[in-house]
C-alpha cells in the first residue's frame, strides 16, 4: 500500500521533515529498499526506515530525540505483544540498548 503511505505523509512538510520515497521494482530481500535508497541518504545524518506492512503509533520527534540523546548508530522502535512467534524479540539493558535480538524466538530464545 505505498500510495496510502505516501498520501498520509506526503513530502513531510507537516512534520518539518523532508520525506523521499524509494520503491523497489522487485523485492531485494531484507533492507534491500534501504540499499536502493542509499544515494538519497549520503548527505543526511539521520533518516527513518519504515516497513510498509507494519504500523506503530509513536511520536517520531520523540524517537529522533531518543536516538540523538543515546548516540547510537541505529535506533529501533519496538512494541510488546503477547505472542512474538511471527516476529523477532528484543531485549534491552538498563541503558535501553539492545542486548540480544532474536529473529525466530521459538528457535533461538533461551526462554
């Protein structure tokens, strides 16, 4: 539903950001769209990557502020759900840094 996302967020003017869209003509695998957009990212210090099939209601300004405050290379927004079998699981330490990240929790998680 890329058209729906683009219609909702437009060019980013309403949020005081610049939004450019990068669409794969063929799926390139995990992070393939990021690699495709690489030429758009070279001059920018911060950028946001979103999956079009996921929805997470959050304050993007707050997420960016968190990212800058903690000085990490990457910041990931996650949500707690009851059954993570379809998804990966993330654990964080007391400084909110990811410790392990498991793609398939039923196969890799010690819990």
